[in-house]
C-alpha cells in the first residue's frame, strides 16, 4: 500500500480539474538495523541490496565519516589516505514495492553523532584552496548541543546528512556526486524532522546514506563540514502518482526544491525553474505569477560549491503553499 497518491479527475466549482491528495501512511511494526560494514562508493541499480525492508519500515543506519574513519591524527599525511574510499554510503536498502516512477519519502526521524568530528582543507580544496600551501586537519569535539571548532569557537550542533540518495536507472554515480537521484547534495535542510523526496528509478529504490555533519555552513566552502560518524533513523515510505519535483525536502516550515548542475548559476536557475513550474501547476497559477511569487517570497540558497556538480535549492514557506492550496505528498 502506498504512503499516498494523487488523484486526478475531481472538478472544482469552476469546472477545472483538481489534483487531490489521498494521505495513506504505511507503518511497519518492525525496525531494522544496517551497520557501517555495508557500504558502497557509488549508487547503481546493480549493487546487491544489503537489506530488504517492507514499505513503511523504520531503519537504523550506521555510518562512517566521509573519510571512512581513516583519519586518526591531526598531523596525519593526506598521502596516507585511500581516496577511493571517500564518501562511503551505508546501503543499499531495497524497499519492497518501490518502482520506477514512484517517489521514495525518506522521513528523517533522528540523527545521533559520534563524540568527535573532523574538518579538513588544503591546496586545491574548497574556495580557499588556491591560497593554502599545506593540508590541514582539525578535530572538533562534540560537547552536548555544541561543537568546538578551530580556535575554540563553540557553534550550535546542527546534525545533517550530506550523502543520501537512490540508484539511477542505469550506470552508476559516485557517492561524491550530486544529481536528480540525490547523492552528495550537502543540503543543510536534510536533517531530523524533514522528509526527503527522491525519484525512484530502479526497482526497490536501492537507498543509501552517509557523510554526516555535526555542523555545516551553506556552501561547505572549505571543502568539509564537521565530518562525523553516526547513526540515522529513517522511515521509508513510497508515494505513487505524485507530480512534484524531486529531490525535494519537506521541512516543518518550508519546502526546498533542490537541483545540481555544472555551475552554481546553472544549479540556481534549475532549482528556480523547477520550483516555479511545479508551483504553477499545483496552484493553477500563471507561470509569470509563480515567478513573481518566488521573486518576492522565495529563498534561493546555496547547498554546496565544492563537489563535481554544484547544488542549490529554492525554499518556499509552507504558509504560502497552504494559502494556495498546494498539496504535498507527505
């Protein structure tokens, strides 16, 4: 049974076809656990599932940090790292009943973190890479609801998921690369309490996640956030017949349409166009009116500018969507 589906064919008072959303949530009574020995370095339809779960299952997923726990000392030589093991994702998880054309609704229930994170930067890395002469590693201790950054600065703990996605229809995408399948989007809105919608392109979705951060600024400008191991609890539902852009993050206060492209300008334009097109159709607005609404009240944000593709998001306040009667699939 699907988590929900859109129903077409209902007419409003003016005779226009409405898009109604029937909410049906599938809840599995069992909880599953997947440990961090089950990892992949790419998302692909041919990876054998590490775990198969029914639709609606709750899964506890343990993760390595983005270096696969290879960094042990602040003075460690970058040359000792196996760079083919960067950005591992735990999985894949086969979700029974998920089929191409569906959306996978990933309800992020909880994120638990290890006691210490890692930050790195160096020559050729991040925005400042052309001005750095040597590599740098800094440990960042977790102290209750704060993380201790370089210089002893304390910042709020803001756990989020950097790599999260499903398999593409064919071929493979390295976990370090973002795209319409998800992947290394590094979006700070992907956190506990949010629901991430991902387009299912392969049977079972083949879902995986990793690259947790204890904190990360929009852009991830230094090439890393506070990289950390941890455990994420998700509920995996399937949405059938939905007509909304994905990846999309539904947060308690807003909805974010995410896009990745070769340049930040292209990613920003793509996120905006997808949001406007969806808003126009879902709210029955002229495209010009949807563009004006985003121009007046939308929030165009940077997710990251350091990966092979750049990622941006268009945030829309949920109160605006409620005024317009826009249905959400979760």
